[in-house]
């Protein structure tokens, strides 16, 4: 697979996943505009995550039977539609619906990851997964920078509109630029879904899935809750300034790219343990948000680096262990990811309303401990 193809797939992943996370730096603005109380704004993120969860179960396994190139193009088009509805939403329930649709079809990310893994030589699979996953990192964190900057210029809706246009353009480009991925299998959709359910009875898969749940619950606790204390006393930061913390997190993209090479060299299990220790330690710095922004920035960098190292290592190990069901195993693994992200997003805003950032820090550290113990 050429460098241009890797880059295109990374961009697809980045744009698709950005729509799920773009609301995090502007949750307060969205809630004020659409009449949602501050202690409930985390549900804007959770709505996309729950849609994502449904897509992981119902849509991603289709990649083990259908042409993944066509699936990628179709799902990107539907992501664009969901984001456009969100951008135009006159009331909260329409925004929730648009975000759920965008989240449902944002599982194009997992179809893209499975596509990349299946067309890569085994000796380069980790490298390819690292590059493509770095696009996911850039999308998740870059979306915060983009959404924050555009919110200051044109309101919170501007970020969703920009992402809708990008997703529509990429949908057309993928049909032209990506090689076909003709599937020859005749396995029924029902049988594929049965195989997905059966993965949760496999100890190796379940262990990696539990790590993903706690890992991304910790990740979601930070990114869904951080905007609230930064907008308040003593910092009173604007949306653009809050979004700029995504730049610190972009260092996680370096972790994703490097983790793929470590996986190819046979070190995936070892680096997972080291990265989970770093994840827990990052919360010591993140907890200092009340008095030190530099320490917060360092904690964000460390957390995102650790999360992406573990994420790529998990995917490398699972696609190697289940080579005949690349899409299904990625979809099942990401069910755990999505549940964790939704749990973190909902928990942090709820706890923050009662115990402030100290409470959110304890929750994030507890999730990190769960991943390390698992």
C-alpha cells in the first residue's frame, strides 16, 4: 500500500471521528443555545457515542462480506448528512438526532482500519495501522482546535458545517482513488453477527476489550469535562483557547505511529503495560488544572500518548489473532471503546456538577486504574 493511500485513509478516519468529538470544547455554547442544562451537556457527546456503538454492531461486520471501498464512501456521505442536520438544529432533540446519525456512520473509521489491515503485508500491518490510527488521533484532537476557533468566528454550528462539507468531498474522492475490495465470501449477515457475539466469550478478546473500555473512559473523562473548569474561574478561557489544548494532545499521533512499529517488532504486550502506567500518572498532572495550565498541558500530552500506544497495540494483536475476521474483530473491540467513551463523557459532567474538577480527576484516575489492573 502506497504512502498516498495511507494518507487518504488517515484523513478519512480523522474527518469521520471528528464529528463525534467536535462538540467537546463548545458544550457550554451548545447547551445555552439549545436549552440544555450545564449538568447534562455531556449527553451531546454521549449521543454520538451511542450511535457509534450501534454502528459497530450493525455496520462494521459488513466489511467481512461487502466491498469496503463502497462502504467507506457510503458511510462518509451519511456522516456528512448527520453533521449537516446537527449544524442546522433549531432545538436540542434535532441536534441529538443528528449527532446519533453522524456517530452511527462514523464507524467508517473501523471499516477503514480493517480495509487498511487486510490489504497490508503482514510485516507492515503495524506500520499501516499506526499511520491510519494517527489520523483518528488528529481528528479527535484537531476537531477541538477547529471547533473552538470556528465557534469564536461563527458560533458552535460552524465547526459541524465545515466537517459536513469535508466528509462529503471525501466520500466522492474515495470512490475514485481507493482500489476496489471485492469480497468473495457468501457468509450470511446473521452468521457474521453471531461470530461478533461469540468474540465476547474468547478470553483474549475480552481482556483487550476491557482494557479498551477503561482506557477510553479515562480519555473521555478528560476531554468531555475539561472545557467546564477552563471556562470558569480562575481561567475564563474562550472556546478557541480551550480548543488549543488539542495541540498538546496531538502528540498522541506520534504514539500511534510509533506503536505500530513496536507491534511489528513483537513488543505490543510490553509497551501496553508501560503505557498504562503513564496513563495513570498523567492524572497527577491533569489534577493540577486549578492552578497550573502548563501542568495540565503536560498531563494532556502524556495521557493522549499513552492512550494511542495502547489502542494501536490492541488492534495489532487482535487483527493478528483473528486474521479471517478483520472487520468483525475491530467492530467488537470498538464496542468496548464506545461504551468506555460514553461512560467517561456522561460521568465527568455529572461528577463535576457535584465535586468540581477534583471529582472528575478521581473518576479519570479510577478508570486508568481499571485498565492497568485488567
